[in-house]
């Protein structure tokens, strides 16, 4: 590990953040990259010097990266009941197809929706984007592991392909522009 990375790790107060940082560097290495290949823009969005697109996520003990020739965003979230209390802050049209009676499925679908909106936000990374007002996730089936979504913001209307999977009570979602 280079001295810049070593210094960053040593200045992190949380062991969880240290592990997240180091695990992302390990994943980069597994993909054939070093920390020198990665840089962040003024908005904190990661980039690779070779022009490929990268997105990074970590949640508790999990970390993941996605590297693609296409513009991509990724997010991982723990499935938990807390999402029931905050759903109205990030969902709007999605309530039309969600079944609130099946709590377990409702939590899983809300977690997919949150992760999808987070992944899309990582792609666009623009000030003023509202998860509730500007990003819509179309109806989907949990067994299909795919969905579509759209972003309507400041005259921009963009479609996205979504892919998701469940890993030990976590939901991993990644988005690609259509």
C-alpha cells in the first residue's frame, strides 16, 4: 500500500471505514488495478485513469466495486425494518405497485428501490436530484433480479437498466444507462 493510502487509513477513526477502504483496494487489485489507477473528482466520484467506469459501495462488512465500459452505479444496503419508516421520503409512484401487507417482501422491494436510486444518483451525481421526485423505479418482480428506472431532472430524461441480488440479508443493486 502506498504512503498516501496508508496515511488515509491511519486517519480514519472507525475500524469499519478502515476495513471498507482496504477491502476496496483489495478488490481493485483483484481486478488488475492499483490505488494509483483510481482518482476522485471534486464531487467525490471515483474514476479510473484508463477511461473505464467504476462505482464503489460498502455497507457494514461488505464492499463491492463494479468496473465497466458503460457508465455504471452500484449500491449495497442491509435489509432492515427502518426502511418502512423512511419509505415516503424516497418513494412516490412506486407505492402504486408495492404490497404493504407482505412485510418481508415490502422491505426487500423497498431496499431494491433505495439501492437503485442510490446507484442512479452515483451515476448522475448532480446537486438537487431528489430520490422521490426525480427518480422512478418501474414495477418489478424480486425473482427476476432485473428492473428499469428513469431519471427526470432539469430537462434530462434518462432510462436505466437495473440488476439486483440478495446476499446474506443485503441487497446489491447496480444500474446502467440505457
